[in-house]
């Protein structure tokens, strides 16, 4: 369905929800002069094929001047049936989502954590920006959604430096691959490693062991949504040849460290694009025309569910920050426009984490967005940005006094 500002018969309860949260209801109203376009990212190296891609899509692609490799096109154009899409030259991703990834300032050699990786477009962009170095760890609580991520990164030939884990992002605790070589020189017993008795990981294959396939069949027969419990160990469903997994033992791969050690051995960059009510996406809200507005009241307006979501969002942000190394960057984003899921979560997090500091997003000076209620936070919306709605906040981790003292002694 087209993501336009179409005429929606918004129920009174939803309009009240928007007003209560300071959201302009006109975002969802009819105005043919303001149509939210569809966005695609062009795979680096395919720029010379732009004319052929336009002929394939039967439309003109408009370059997004403020975001490299992004183009807009009319919202009614379907890209899935195009040769360019099938050949892995383009993929759909909203420009606001691209801005959130861009805010990470990914550099060559970085080790990046995408804590809520599905459906995978942002994961693909992270891998493209990283190139042939470093690593990306993608995590999602839903196995079937993460399997779709696996399909996507393989389609675009981006999986060499990636590993994917089915896990609760609020409790995931595995360190980046780069840390293993450093830890091998330490006392293995301290980290619970078994040593040479473990079998070593060979190159990944889609052919899974019979026991694993049998378990998956049983889950499908039960109609399971395949959501992993926070108590379960992470399940790795993919790893690339250059991800650092090949040659490791299971105990080496699944080692965890304390928050203090993760400040030194954690991830350089962390993206927490948290689960939310999706009220900032017109495309998502339009779906309720077919699903029924009572479904909207249950999924978006239900106060108990919203309260549960804000608790989850805070836990995801906190855990992502715990896995960030000192001096690294974390971006928190949601496609909700409510303060409860954005600024309120950020304020609570900052009040409880003295080592966290909000950062200005330098590139945002040329982005078509507004400032959030908290200085240095950003808000994209269809009226201002001609994108889907998105809240973005960027943090860095400062060294705690104990960490600084330890680092001084180590040097």
C-alpha cells in the first residue's frame, strides 16, 4: 500500500492518542502536495547503471542529496519485481532509517552490534559501510524474522563479516569476535572456557544437523512464533567466512564478560532500533484500514502494552550500552513519535548512567528533521522530512573512574 498522506478515517481514540502525545494529526491527512516517497539504497559500485535501473523501474530516481547512495521514487512503484532488485543492486530502506545508521559514523575495522536486526535493511547498510573489515553481529528475538535477514545479506553478498544470533536483545551478552584472540592469552578458567575439548566451527553451511532440523519442524507444527526466551542461550543461525567464527570452539564463541570488561572489549558501534508502536509510519497505520481499527486500539493505544514497550525499550538501550566499549557510539531509534517511547526513555537512561553522554549528530545539520524535546535528539516526520517518522538519539560511553584507573595500571 502506498505510504502517502492519504485520507484515513481515523477513529476518535487514535486522534485523542495523537493529541495526548503532542503529535500533529495532519501528518495522516490528505494533501496531494506532500506525498511521502518510497526510498531505495543503491549498492555502492552500481552508480553507472542508474539509467538502466530507472528504465527497469519505469520511473526517474531522485537523488537524496543529504544521504549518500539514497534515491527517492514515487510511492506506487513496486521494486520487488524489478531486475535491479532481484539482482541485488537496490533495496528498500526509508531515508530516516538510513540517517540513523549514518549517525553511527561506521569506520573501517569497526565491530558493530545491531541489537534488533530484523527485517534487515539497516543491517545491509551497516555491512556495506563496513566493507571488507571488522564484523557485524545481528541479533533478533524472532527466529523467522532473523532468517529473513540471513536471506537478505546472502542475496546482496554481504554476509562474509556477519554473524546472526536468535536472542533476546535485552539480555544478549556476547562480545565481538576481535576480543577472542586477546582473551586467549588470559586465564581460560576465569571465563569458563573448556579449552581444546570443544569442536571447532567449520565454514558455515545451510545444511543443518538433523536434530536441529527436527526441532524446527516441531516448532512449526506447534505454530510457534519462534520467539526465544531471555533465559535461553543465543542460537547462531549464520556466520560468514570472515566473521571470525571459523576455527573457534563453542565455549570461545559463547564467552561473556562483565560490564567492566565490555567497556574495554565491547563493540565500537551499537544500533538499538527498538520495538515500538510504529505510530510514526503512515504506511503501518494505513494497514489498520484492512486489519480493523479495533486492532489499532489493541496494538497502539492499549496503555498496558505501551507501558510494557517502554520497559523493553529501556532494557534494550541499557543492554546495548553495556556492550559498548568506552569511546564507542550507540544510536537509539524508534519509529514512534511519542515522547514516552523516546525522550522519556532517554531521560531515564541518562539519569541512571553517569558514563553515558548524548552527542550532537554532525551530519544532521543538513538533514530535513526537527530537534527532539531533548537537545541533540532528532525527529523525522512525513511533514518535515518527507520520510517515515523516526526518533534518533546518539550516545557515547565515557570511562568510569575505576575503568580509567585500570587502564592506567595496564599501561
